[in-house]
């Protein structure tokens, strides 16, 4: 079964890197893969109880400090409808062997040793990520100077694409 095509221009979703969050949370269940029912209660930042009934995996694309794009699958992301933010639990990241460094140069260090920067944005640490509906076939790509498009079979032009356009292209080519 082919997925519907991705939008032409994908935009990054800000994920809040939260050292106080016990679990990853996300407001939209349609973004998750491998969903399962659950009965989990959370306390919001105000202390109000929040009920969660669905948990699953969220596939995202991240741009590393070396300008490569990396696919990361976040496991056990809880859907919290009505919540306006996507939270990344530092605890869950570290259990997945992703190191989190705050301070002057906030970064996530992936298990491969690759650093992904995030930034202080207003009053929270925020990580821009592109949500993909399923795991994309391309794990990492380098994006150097654009060589230009040559034919429908060409792959050289892919290096000039932004991560969202690259994900869209692979999605269209592989019909995933």
C-alpha cells in the first residue's frame, strides 16, 4: 500500500528538549507508526492530569552539525491530544543512547557519534525536526554545492535539495 505523497514543501516542527519530561509526547497520532493502546496518566506543567491512550514510534529527520541529514526513530512517543507542543524526554533520549548536552553549545550526540545542534528559543530548548510518516529509505546524505539536474535517473541533483525536499523526493521515488 502506497502512502499519500508528502507535501511539496515540508517544514520543521520544533521539538522541546525537556529534562523534566518523563516521556516523549506529541499532539498528533497520525504522525506515529507502530501505534499501541495504553493507559498512561501525565501531570501537565500546571499539575493538571492528562490522559494518554496511544503510544507509538515517531520518525524524524535531523540536520547534523556536518550538514548531513539523519533519520531518527523516537520509540514510545505518547500522544497527548490538545497539547500544543512536542516534547523530547532527556531521560528517554539517554536510554536510547542519545547524549544530551545543554549550555553554550546545546547538542544531541547520536549513537553514531554525530552531533545535532539545538538552541535556546525564548524560554525553552528547541530542536527543529522534519516529521516523516514512515522510516525514509535514506538514512544519511551529504548536501554539498548543487551540481544540477541531468535526467530522471540522475541522483547528483539530490545533494542540492533541502532535507524536506529530499525526503519528499525519496518518498515519491520509492512510493513509501
